[in-house]
């Protein structure tokens, strides 16, 4: 695995990802980050503000922002190579980069806008500095802290890596010196500074985004959510890779008791993978935590697998399985033409009965509302497409202006709204709803609701367009 061949492989992979981005439409997650970039906040329901800020840096040219993500994939591969070379050797680093580039989750992250890739780049750069510091140059803890700070601007799960490093290093005899403690304090301070803005944002919403259960429910195990979560996890990494990861983790824990190099690798990935196991048992999304610990764990496995005579066959099997899963995931991600769905809604709007005031659009969920919003004009005051009115704030649309909001006005409150001195500018307007089913909240908020037509999708699902006439707000 010579560097020049590896560089050729990476440039070819980057070019293919650029072609994929150019030839495919905006996906729902990308559209969501596009909307967030126009409504900047200190935090969001799905993570910190880094992704929205990065997209906003490209201005109104969202296509350039999308093309930046394959380039980030190239940067990420370079950071992975530098990190693994520092820990092991050039050959292991080369094969580790090849392995990373065939992972389904990495290919998805490198072809659509999202927080995983910029966070992974920062985590790997932070780990490279941490390895330099671990080897005795303790000034490098400062550089590690800066990159972990940047990683936390994109993903809360990135906090697991510096926490794991500090916890394991404190139990390592060589790192109980004053200079290390100062470095750990610097990392901790930078991580806290990165978390303060989203925590204050959460506090302003009375911690609604963080409410997910109680101490008792935190230890419940439910079979069906576990199976669903494990299926998604296996699809993201491919099932042979997942099996290899867990086997490598067991050998790593045993080897770390003897070898200092394995002790560092364990420090880099133990807490991320421990948290991954907990989230899987809970039936929750464990993909980000596993991804941040995957490069270090893969490097350990590849380094020791090279000594086995069965290594070529086993490695080829894993790489082929991961590559085929990547191709399947990319195909599924680009299957639906959301531009065609938006065109159907535009056509339906022409048949919508006239009413006082402009009509508006409602989508079944936040993903559908976001992706359709990319193809609708935006006046900046409201989201282009709304989600159904609900008292449950479970996504970012819940804190954005809604068609159900009352606006302060000097108009005297009428008999129905004695405690609300304001008006609703959507009263009496007509709307178009699109989704698989019509929720009760939409049916109750309009004088009349009737189906218009169905839209079959290539993934086998069907969306139905409903005409919603005479908005009158939800019954009190």
C-alpha cells in the first residue's frame, strides 16, 4: 500500500462522490440543514450549530456546499492516514484508509451535507495531536483540545472521545504528571466552552430537547427497538464489519494490559464503543458514537490481522461486503425524486379553490417538509412548508414560526380568544397537505378536508395530497 497508489485511490473515490452529488437531488437531511442555515440558532434538536454555520458560509449557493462534503471526505481520509501512521505504520494506515472509504456510513456522510464528516475530521485531527502528547510532547494536548472543541460544534457524541482519552490516561502511570493534568484541564475547559451555547439554548426551551426518559427507563431493554436499531447499525457499517469490530474490541482490551500502543488505542475508542453498546441495547441511534471510535479500532484490527496468513481472504471478504452495502445504501438514498413531488404540489396548488389570503403547504413530518421546502419560495418569515400543528416540540419546526401561531395586534380580542390579544394571519386560508395519512390535528383545524390525488414513490410508499379548506385553528 504505497502512498502514491493510495492517493490515486482517494482522488478517484472523491471524483465518484462529486459525480454522485451532481447527478442526485437534495436529500431530506440536506434540506433540513439548508433550512437551519437560514434560521441560525445556538443549538438544534439534532445537534450543535456547526453544520448550519458551515452551510451558511457558502451563502445562497447550496450546490457548492454539497460539493464541499466529498472534499471533506478527502480531508478525513488524510487525517485518518496521519493518525494511524503515527500509531502504527504506513501499511496499516493505507489499508485503514481503504477500509474507511468502503464503509456505507462514510460514503453516505461524504455525499450529503451533515454533521458526521466535519466532526470525524476534527476528532481524527484531535487524536493525532493526542498521540503526540501521549508519547511525551505534552504541549500537543492543547492542539488536541482545539480540534475536540471544533468537533463538538458539530456533534455531541464527539465528547466521548476526549472523555475516553482523559479517563484512560489518568489510570496510566506515565500520564499522572502535572503537565498532563494541565493539558487535560485545557481539553475539559474547551469542551465545556463548546457546550455552553447549546445548553443555554436548551435552557431557554425548558430542556425540552433533552427530555427522553427517567433514571428507571434508562435501564430498560426492549427487544423490538433493539432489533431495529441493530439492523440500522449493521446497514450503516455492514454486518461483517460490525462483527469484526466487536471481536477486535475484545482482543484490544486484552492486549492493552501489556502494550502501551494498544493502551492508547483503547483510550481512543473504549468509551465511544461502550456507549455504542448501551445505545444499541436501548434501541437508539448508535452510529455517531461508533463512527468516532471506528478508525482507531479498525487500525488495531488491521495491524494484527496482517500477521495472519488468512488475512488477504478475510480482508477481501469484509471490504467487498462493505462496498456492496455502500452501493445499496447510496442507491436507496437517491431513489426518490423530491423535485417531482414538489412539481405535483405546484400543480395541485393551481386546482386549489380560491380563498382570502395565500394558500400554504403542510407536510406529514419534518423530513418531508424540509426537502419540499427547498423547491418552494421562502419569504423568510415562515418555513416554506409547515409540519402539522402540535403541542409536542420534537423537532426544529416546533420552535420556528407556524401557521398556528397568533401574532400580537392592537385588535381587541374577540369572544373566542379573551386571553390572547392577537390575530392569526392564516385564518380562513386554504392549504395543501401531503403525507401517507391525514392526522387528526389537520382534520380538526379546517372546515373541510378532501383527498385530491395519490403520488406513488419508487421505494413502494405512496403520498396523498389533501385539499384543506378554511383554516380555523385547532378547537380549544
